[in-house]
C-alpha cells in the first residue's frame, strides 16, 4: 500500500499552541485538522492570485 501522506514539524510558542488547541476545541476538531485546513485555504488563495494576469 502506498502512503499518500507525510508529516512535517514546526516550532511554535507555548502561547500559540494553546491558542491553536483552544480554537480546535471550539470547532470540535484536532489541531492537525485545523492547521491543515487553514494551510490549504491559504495556498488555494495565493496560488489563484499567482495565476491571474
């Protein structure tokens, strides 16, 4: 079976981690899912900007 996912690691402050966890709890999702969703939205927005003349 081929894996189509990989892991990345980032460093954040304790305060930032707490903020991520609080937001994820509010949305009833994992921190990983929250971060992945935000990153996907960011990339889609910026990739689309690059394509416009």
